[in-house]
């Protein structure tokens, strides 16, 4: 592991907690004069357009969402059309609206503040209609731009300590955050959002891959400097967060060409930018320095033995074919719910959501039975399930009741006093035992715990819209949430929150 201060991740988490007092006392305001551009634009590179007539899969959506990464073959051929589908429905612009100050570009996946600070890059070998290279995906004009010619996969594979899925992949998607594009609004808390907002993108990407039997695996263990250098990032502003290995069975990658600094121009994001050192420090303290470190980083943090059997409520079985629509139709329909209705969730809907999102994530930081987080529920209104709080017991695939009663008022406080948590039928929180994650993975375990929660949170969005319900991500008062779910949750840290339920309209 790195020699960095082992308490750095914990310290970052503590100093970016929201409380009623911290939010009220914050002098921060939105400086509209320096609102950052929501796109990274390389003005001097030729666009390589992607086909806009994106194809659609046929697998029922819930099956694709629930899939923990079961594709066994090499997957369908990866060409521009296949990449267009993956990029469009995970990070593409799906809706535009105008407002007095300008235009808003809404993307396929939810993002805090609609600020879209996550960028996707592609490193590939020769594909049927795309030369080997390192490319940036530009959602603003739905085009790739080639940053480097040649097959650079070996650089990525080496940086991961030869992670097997990366080594076998014909294409690797790298995802980054440009901090300022989110910290403009959220200040230092934006580092959490790096994982929240890539998690929702990855939930889409994993479901899109699963829908066409394309192997996909998230890799978080890599030598940070090597990937940042490959993408030529200014690491004080933008860093690589992770890699998704796509496909399997690629012939061994050739030795990577030299990757000299590129010095490519990008359009300024705003007239000036504000630096939040807490973000850079938390990231630097969780970096890996050598391929050997990366090789031993991959793995899983086993869960403690389950508590003596508490009485539990079994969920209804998941009918993965219940929604015949494909995942693309669901993604087109998705958008954060702003108007939940007081109608209850049906028990089969609640069961389908909880089961579909907890079947597992294909990643180098987890394994079946080794999830880093636990879903906690506030059930405001569900048919066949008393209102109250529950924890989802991953080992038994069942809900353990914690407290019975109506908690709408509390739910409407815990989400930073927004009414959405009170109005939604269900609030789903992900809490992590950070000690377990940090003991196994060092400071980088913080990245893994946040990302795992966010991928499941992103799946919750998708499952809700598959079932023609609504969902929205929400932020929260950290310690109040832990206290609310205690004593069961004592010592745990809150990673993510989604509110779900029937809605009136978006
Ligand atoms: C992790 C996360 C947290 C969010 N937190 C809030 C929130 O606290 N309040 C809110 O109204 N919307 C919240 N949102 C919703 C975003 O504002 C929304 O995704 C964004 O405006 C884009 O719109 P769309 O989801 O309809 O595409 C959150 C979204 C995510 C992914």
C-alpha cells in the first residue's frame, strides 16, 4: 500500500460531513459568473463521429440491471456502433432544455447538480472500424477524439498489475472527474461525488453490457500516475477514477508505444477556478505507486459472520423477465423524480428493486458475499410491509425490521431537509463499515465503498424506472442518518441515498 497517512480517507470523510449546523453556517454561494462548462472540449482535435442511430438490445431490463457479470463468452464485436450505444446510454446527452440563462444538457445517468464532471475515455486495440488509440468521448457532439494513435492497452494493463479482465479486453473505458466542474457547487464534498456520479454512469454501462452478453468488469486498482499520464491529465484538476474492461479474448496487447506529454488545448471551464485542497489530498493519499501494489490491491474484504438470526421478512422472488422492455427504453425514460405521489409501493415492486440491485457488481474490489456496504431502508408506504426502518441482510436476502412506525418527518429531515425523502414511498441508504474497507484496501477502500454504493444506487434508479416508478438521488446529514439507524448502524458511515416510489410526473 502507499505510505500515505492511513487515516486520510477517514479524515476527508469527517471534514465533508453535512450537519444541520454546517449547512446553515456555510458562507458558500453559487458564483454564476464562474459556473464551469459541463464538457471537456478539445478544440484542435478532429471529431470522429459516432453513429447516432444507436441500436437497442432485446434482453428484459430487470435481468440486465440485476446481472452481476455473468457473460461467459467474448461478447459481441466491438465496433463504432457498439461503442456508440454504450457511450450514448451511459454518458450521452439525452435531453436538452432551455432556461433564461442558457441551455441544460441532461445526460443518460443522474449526476449531482446536473454538473456532469465525469468524462469517459477509450483505450483500444484495432477494432473493425476504429484504429487503435486512446480516445476521449465528447458528449457535446457525440464524437470521439483521438488523443494518441496506436494500441496503448498494454500501458493500462501494466498499470493494473495485469488484472486478468483488463489483460483480456479489446477495449478499456477509463473514467475521470474534473473536480472544478462539481466543486463549483459542492466544494470539497465533490470528491464523494466523483464516485457517486461515476457510479450512476457505471450502473448504466454494466446493464448495457449485460444486455448483450458483453463481459464488463470495473477495475479500481491501478497505478494512478500511469493512467493519468496516458490521458495527459492535469492531475491538480482531473484524475482517473477507474477502468472498465470491456469484452474478452483479445490477443495479447503489443508493447505500449511511448506516451509523451501531449499538451493539448482544452476550452477553459470558466474565467477562474477555485482549488479545494481537501479533494486533492484525499485522492493523493489513496493512490497506488507501483504495479506490484496494484496487483495485490485487487480482492475483496470478507464480511463478518452474520449476527445471530434476527427475525426477517423474505422478499418476493425476482421475476427478471417482468419488464419486457430493454434497458435502453428504461434509460430514455429515466430522470430524477421531483413529484412523488403518496401511493404505496407494492411489495412485489419493492422486492424487485431490492433484489435487482443487490445481485453483485463485477469489480476488482468485491466478490459474491463481500459487499462493502449495507442497504438501510425507510419504508414510508408499502403494501404488505409495515412502515418503519429495515436493514437488508445480504446473506439471507431478506429485510430485518429495525423500528416500526411512520418516519416521513424524519426522512424529510435526514435528506438535508428536502421534502423528497418524506414524500417518496421508500428511502434507500447505503452505509459502510469503513474500518473493514480501509483495513483491506487502505485509503483506496474509501473509493471502493463509495463506488459500490453508487453503482447500486444507479441500479436503483434504473430498476425504479423499469417498473414505471420514479427515483432521485439525494444528499444527507451524515451523522444524523447513522444515529437514526442505530444501534444497528452504530459506527457506520453513510455513502449514498436514493428515494424511490410512484410519482405524479417528473
Ligand atoms: C448522487 C446523487 C445525489 C443527488 N442529490 C440530489 C439532491 O440532494 N436533491 C435533488 O433535488 N436532486 C438530487 N439529485 C438529482 C440530480 O439533481 C439530477 O440527477 C440532475 O439534475 C440531472 O437530472 P436527471 O437525473 O433528471 O437526468 C442527485 C443525484 C445524484 C446522482
